[in-house]
């Protein structure tokens, strides 16, 4: 085998030596001059400015996912803002409902967001509940990211004064009917470790909220929408709500706008 390979190599060399003359294009080819200057040693910021590639630059975004009107005199909101780099971000979330001139219920979270994998990040910070009833504060921690199929998922746990605990799970998915028409189903679950009658909250699974919204993106940053929203309270949460003159089962047709910048 080795002898055959050696013979083949010798034949190839002989054929190359007695091969055809180089063509015109090969004869006229002029190789480029070697580089006349070398890139000198430089600090990171100078190299990033020269190449226009600063992967340490901080940036931010404000996403007003929902500002919507329900039943004429009620509106709700859900917004997020963040600022930071590729790995670490300051993350702020807020959602709530305003009815009859007062803030009925609102949640505010200030979190440190740290990238854990390509699709998931961990979050740690504080949460405040304001509106009807006493203001509550919590230590917040959890994960957020994209599940298989590009389903957005956020799972957060909370610990408050006196050992109070809570859990919130939210998910949503953007189904592109066209490049501009998007159908978005959304789900949110809330559970608590103990009763809080002042805020109409019962221990265990407290409420389930389902939404379905159809938006049209005139621009990616501006998208009005219409949809429906259903809220179901369970157990003592339902009992507290009914005792306060509220419904434990609420259905609403909604209209609003989605903005980001």
C-alpha cells in the first residue's frame, strides 16, 4: 500500500513539472502588497471605537406591553423597562388596574436580571403591592426566558414579612398570522401561602387570568389591539371578593395599544 502511494505521488509531481504553461490571467496576476502597518497594542475602548463593535456598551428599553380600557371607566397596564449590558440588567416591572378614579391593585418589581443561559436569566430583587388594602413588600427571586417554541415564561417566588409567601407564573406567545397581524394568548397564575383579607387574597391558588389579544403593528413600536380577558378567583380569594361586593368571575372585552422604545 505504501509503495502504491509513493508511486502515485511521483507520478503527480512529474505531471506537474511537464504540465501546461500558466494561462494569461495567471501570468498577469499581481499579488497585493503586504500590510504596511500593524495594529498596535491598544486599550479596549480604543479598539471598540476603531472597529465600531463595543460588546460592553450598556443600553435600555421601555416596553409598554399593554395599556387597555375595560368597560369604559376602567383601564389596566403592564409595562417593563430595563437597562444594562449583555449579562447584567436593572429590570423594572409594573402592572395594575385603575377603576373609578382609584388604583385598585398594582404590582411594582425592581430586579437584578442576570443571564444564566442563552435563553434564560435569573432575577432577584424586591416587589411592592399597592392599591386597595395595606401596602405589602416582598423579596423576589425567580427565572424568566423562552421555553421551546418561543413561549415567553416567567416564574417568580416571593417572601414577605412574617414569613408570607407567594408564587406568580406568567406566560405568553406571539402567533404571527401575517408579518403585522399578531395573535397573543397570555396566562397568569397567582398563589399565596396565607390569607390577606385586606387585599382580598386567600391562601392557596388565588386567581387565574387568561387573555387573548389581536394586534396590528403599524410599526414594530406601535400596535393597537383588541381582545378579551377573563379573571377567575378561587377559594377564599373568591369569598373575600364576593363579600366586598366584587365578582369572583370577571369577563371583559378590551382595547388598547402596545408601545416600545
